[in-house]
């Protein structure tokens, strides 16, 4: 997964989106947590497979009394072995619950992985956008310096007023301030990206990627047709299976268990031994479990409605994200094809006109500022296209940011 075309002149210390995602997946505590949860389920599986334990008992009667039962001459010693016979295949029911939980955990891990990859991608895009904005601020500072030089030459020649030079000096100071702030933001965004894999400082100079190169768009209809395989929706299927298994456990618990006990009794008074045995079964088991059954049944029935509500919510979110992406792409196309080229030409005319005395300083500086503003808007709109694509990927699980043919190519500088 990468943002289209990579930079041809990338420095050795640059990083690609693929590298960033691999680093994040290999060193993210949120994903390590799932390994511990899986181990916990392994332990639960072992406990669920256990049969009722066997118990050994010793009972002594008719000892240390008075009269005929004084001392131990009429003592009765009983040694017993006891346990419970589970009916209704309860072990299988408990094992099914754990098995369903494991499948549920895998889906939860997939969803969390998508969230983490989506966040890494968004932070990567933020760096690309800020890199482009930083280049724009560098150009703005260069244009401000050129303007000051030109104005100073005209002031020295007596063709312009000293006021224009003061304005040009102020404009240069503002451009340098914007450049410094831009550099600080770039460093901040790079650190934000590095934090995704546990680094507090970015060990790379830049990230690779062409900002104004976009993957082909997927239609709303296509994405909605894939919703049933969406991990967010699949989780409800896993939840259903877990709850269904729990309901079966409740149903099997309505089947009574047989408690048994058997052993040998020593009758000291008559110097004989005898075999003893007993069984016991609970009464009204089904009625006692009726409340729990109704509770688990209601929880099971509610899952399907939760799933339907989730599908509707995902549909709304996907529709909003696609709409926002299309609007941003329209902005990019308009600015890139019409607005920015026109302002580039206008800036050349304004500069030449000022140098020849046909245009005044205000016309030149206004045109220059409009160009810089539109370039910033273009860059931010392009960033929104990529950010919304990352959102779609996180929402649907469908690869959106990929090495597919792009719909646009070159950035304006």
C-alpha cells in the first residue's frame, strides 16, 4: 500500500509508506495485547475441557462417645470416591464458546490493525502535505526577497516611494516567519509519524510520495456491495456465534447432572465391611435456568439489529467520506488546471509591469499573495483527497490507496 508514484530523487534517509506501515505493525503495543488475549483464551479452553473432578472422602462415626459407642470399639469408617456425571454434552458447549471467542478475537485484531494502519497512513499523508507546504513557504520567502530587491532598486532610482520598500521589508519578515513555523510543523508531523512505531525522534529526512497523484476512485455502489465482508460487519457475525454458543451452554445446563458417591464402610463393632453408594439429582433445573435462558436469548436476538444499525452507519460514513473526497478532488482539478496557471501568468505580468512602471506595488504584491494562497489551498485539498482515501480504507477494509493508475500527476511549484 503506497501513495502512488514515489520520488525519483529520494534521499537515503527518506521513508516510504510501505516501510512506515511495516515498522508500525512490527512494533505496536496495541497489537501485542491481542497475543495475550489469545493466550488467555487458550487457558480458558483448557479449563472448559475439564471434566468434573474426582473427590476422595473419609468419614468416621460412632467414636469417642459414651456407653456402647465409647472409644472405637463400635466405630464405622467409610472411604468414598465421588464425582459428577455431566449430561447434555456440556464440555462441547463450553469448548464451542471458547472457539467462537477465538474467531471473534481475530476479527477484533483485524479491525484494530486497520485502525492502526489508517492512522499511520494519515500521519504519513500529513508529512507529505507539510513537505509541500514548506516548499511553498520557501518559494514565498524567495519571491518576497526578489520583490524587496526590485523595490529597493526602484526606490534608489527615485521611481518608487520609500514606503513601498518598508512594505516589502515587512512582507519579507512575514514570509520568513511563515517559513520557520512551517519547518516546526514539519518536524512535529515527522515525530508524530515516528511515534507510531515507538521512536520519539524521526530518523528520516523526508517521506516519499507525489502529492498530486491519486488512485482511481471506487464508487459508492461498489463499496456498499462489499459491506457484508467488512470486518466491522463480520464482527457482528462473530458476536452472534459467541452468543449462540453461550445460549447452548445455558440450554445444556437445563439438563441435570448426576452426582454419585461410592465406597467401602468398615463396621468395627461386628468386624465386617460393606459397600455404600448414592446418587443425587437436582429438581426443577429447567425452571431455575429459565431466567438466564431468556436473558441470553434476548441478547442473541438483539445482535442482528445491531448489525443492521452498523451497516446503516457505515453506509452514511462511507457516503460522507466519498462526497468529501470528490469535493476535494474537484478543488484540486480546478486550482491545478485553471486558477494556479492563470495566477502564475498574472504574477509575471504584474512584476514586469511594476518594473516598467505600468503597475503599482499593490497590484504586484496582491497577485503574488493570491498565488501563494491558492498554492496552499491546492496542497491542502490534495492532502484531503488522500486523507479521505485513508478513511475509506479504514472503514471498509478495501485497498484504496494503492499503486493504481493515477488521475493526476504533476505538482505546481
